[in-house]
C-alpha cells in the first residue's frame, strides 16, 4: 500500500478518538495565527519572553506562518505576533520517510491536518571521522537510521517507526529551498489516542494562553532588564580587570623569581670559577 494511502487509512481509523481534522482542531482552540501589528522588542529583552527559551507547542501550519523580521535573519529567530521563537514542538502523523544527500539526511514528513505538512530533518553522525562512542548513528541519541537495498528504516528507542505512527517532535526552524522545515532535536512516539489528545490539548492551551495575544513588556520591566544588563556588564568588566590584575601579579612574581635565579646562577659561576687558570674556560679544537 502506498505511504499516502496507508497514512490516510490510519488517520481515518483514529478519527473518532483524536482531533486530526480541522473541525476538531478548532474545537480544541487551535486556530490559524493572526497577523501581527505588535511592536518587536529589542533583542536584549528576549530572555524575558515567555516563548524564547521554551518549546512552543504549535501546528505545522503555524511553523510555516512564522515570520522573519529585519535584523534577525540568519539567527534562527522567528516571530508569531511579536513573540520571538526559536524552539518548536509539533505532534502529527508520520506520512513519509526518505533519505537524501547520500544518506547524510533522513526526512520525516509529518501531517497534523492543520493544512500544512512539515518535514523533520535528521542528520546522520559521521562515525568514520571519530573514535568516540555514540548512542546512535544520528545526532539524536534515541534515533537510528538504517538503509538497506534502498529501503529506509527509522528506529526510535530501538523500535521501527511505521507510516501512520503519531510522533511528537521538537526542533528548530530552518529553510530549505524556500520551504520551512524542522531541524530535529528530539523525537517521541505518542503511544495512544489518549496521549495524542493530551498533546493536542497542550498545544491548544499554549496557543490560547501565550500565542493568542502579543507579548507585553511594561516600561518598568524594560528598565529593570536594562539595569540588570548594565549590572552584568559591570560585573564582567570587574571580572576581566581582576583577571588581568591576577595575570600581572603572576607575571611579576615569575619575573622576580627568574631574576633571583639569575643572580644565584652568577654567584655560583663566580664560586666555581674562582682559582681557575686564565683561559681554562676556552676549549681549543684539535686543529687549532
């Protein structure tokens, strides 16, 4: 059975138990992201954002709708409204697996019925370039990729993944041929329809409580962050100054030690050379 047909069959068999269709997604509060008119805060405030250091529970369509903003290109930072986003968590049905670039990458295609599919990229480790021992042959510790006679098998926790399995994926957003995909960092199997429904509820809650409204940062909060930044900068300058002073003292101590050693050496030379015949320190060559 072709992958797409198998995926459709599996999804249909679970439709009564899990919110895979668009109507069910809306029932769970999962709606397309609204357009943004909110001000993008300066980068120095991002650590205070509720999204910047968190796994953002979103849909595949949400990932494709994330925006790039001037001044942040190439930094792996994208925006939903004015929320800065680095890390993504999606849940969906595995509908395709393929290897590319001579096996260097394995691409998993995820369908969550949000209107868009999302490619998850797994990078293989170059085990031939290192003698180190790794838990897997990919950059994800619990994921192995086996290729035999043109057939790709993805092992998750040593068990083969099947087309139609529901997985939870975490990663960072990147572009390939003008299309967004996820650079996969972690992968989990969703073991049951109840677990899947729970994952969708988590997504709905995150979108409702966090992503549905702009990130508001009061002037007082900005002032406090600026003070903390200045305080940290001063702390780093003080640390650098103390380190430089310590290095100077160590160097001065070494210099004095070398000077004392040189004085001692000269004194010993004087003692050893006392009473020696004039010119005895000169050894003539046999042909001289």
